[in-house]
């Protein structure tokens, strides 16, 4: 058996939790993977440490001042890593001819352009940035088709769906006998919190996820279940399935990562410990398998698996996401932009937890629906929604 060629991997968003998990998997399989480029937004010292540990050819940071700081740190340690900066630097490493695999893990709409650059260059793209599809679903998938890029999801839920679908699935649920996609959700930290108590929720409360270790923004999205709404939109594009055939199921144990329901009555699920190294290892090695470092699932210690329907009264953000995908066009971009602004304000203590959904709803009411046919149209809708959302935040405040 021949030894597979080493994959040169770009990690967009290397200092986040997904980036850390990816680097762990890569380190466990040095005969298969090499780090080509690492990027970060502003964590210069952390990125420098990662560069010294993994010796990438390139590092990318947000701006020139941060880049100069990073260059000084790397020169002092005799590193040969070349430092780039800004959106241009991100796109440059994402489409570099020597890079075969790009892991897109930059949180938020900021990750769209480099992810799209990687797709247009025909790369193997491991997508953790759900906003790329939420904001520009048709545009993004058209680029995948025209370039021949290999798009593999590494959100645990979408990776589970991918694994539960037939081999060579062509985004045609009818032809594959798929009746529904069952998208599981932990329910976050407030699944059983009395509704009246949600008014007093703090950023620290919202970021204390009961199962997953995630960044602050994603943790808040989990608490509001906006993350699941965004994942419904993402699944709609990834798997060519209408949103009314994607059902969210609360599953507190986070062991069943998602399921596919078939017309013959079969339900196929993917199970595993709640560890992002599993979907990352799956996507890196696909269609093969490699060691991820995750321990075997012990069903006997888990013993019980629970499932329940989400209540829109408790999770209004989930209902807003279904509303946005039904409207189509640039409305999902407006939804995402408003959510990013509202969550940032909540984390800065400028907006109350229960006001997050109010800001998003008010923004969607004022948003103008356009066709999401170009990147410029999508980015314009994003900018308009952010301006509206900031005004709505100012009206409400932290109470």
C-alpha cells in the first residue's frame, strides 16, 4: 500500500477552539499532515507560540501593527515563518497553490471572503465557519460546483449528517430516500431555566456551556439557540434540503450528533463523545480514517439518551432563523449581522440577554430583501443590517 501524500493545511482561525483541536489532530498524524499557514485576528502572542511549535510557512494577523509585533517575536526566536496581514493575507494563503486543505474556522462574517477564496481555488475546504453559508449560501455552493472544490463540514452536527447520508450523496434528498434531517442541539445552559429568570442572565452565565468548550460568541449563540438556527440554514445549503424538512431535536447528552430519517423508516445516526477532534479528523482524512486522540464512547456509562422538542417561546432566535431562510435572498445575511452585533453588545454588557432576539427581530422587520447573487450584494446587506441593529441596541440598553 502506497503512503498518502502529506497534506499542506491552512488553518484560518488557529487560536480558537476549533483551531486548537485541528492542530492536535495534525500533531498526532505528522506522516499525513503539515501546517502550511496559521491565522489569527489579534492574539499575537498566542499565534507566535503556535508558529514556533508548528513551523508554518506563513502566519496571518489582522493588521500591520500586529504583523510587525509578530515579526519581532518570530525573528527573536529565529523562526522563518513569513508574516502577512489583513483580508488580503487571509485570501492569499487560502488560495496558495501549495496548500491542499483549508480549514475555515474564523468566527462570523469575517470568515466569508477567505473561505470563498479557498473554494474558488478548488481546495479541499473543511468548513467550520457556518456564517459563510448562512450569509451567501447559493453563491458559495455555486462556487463549489464551478471550481470542483471538495467541501466537508466539521461542525459536529453537519459532519454527523454527512456521515449518515449515502456515499456520493448529490444534494438530492428525494433521490436518496431522505425524509428528514434531525439536527441535534444540547439546549445550552438555559434549557430548564424559568423564563422570567432569563432577564438576569450575565455573559458569564451564557458562556458556561454544560457540554462543549467553545468561544464566547458561539457559547452565547448556543444559549439563545441561534447557533442551531444558523445550522438549519447551513444544512439547507450543504445538503440541498428545504428548511421545513430539517427538524431541531434537543438532546442534552450531546452524544447523538445528528440523524437522517429515511422514507423506509430507518434513522441513521452518528454517535461519539462531544469532542471536535472527531469531525476534524474525519474531514481531514476523508474518505479514510485516522486517530483523533478521542477516547472510545462508553455507552454503559451514558446509559440514557433524552430527546425533546425546542420551544420557540424559550428560544425565539430559532424561530427567527426559520423566518429568514423562508424569506431567502439576503435575509439570512441580515439575520446573521444583527445577531453578531447583538451578541457583541451583550458580551460588552450593553444589551440584556432577552433583548438579543428583540434586536434581531426588529432588524429583520426593517431589512430590504435583495437577491444574494453577488458577494457585493451580500456584504451590502450585512452592512445595512449592522447599522440598523446598532440603532436598535441603543434603544434598549442592558436592562
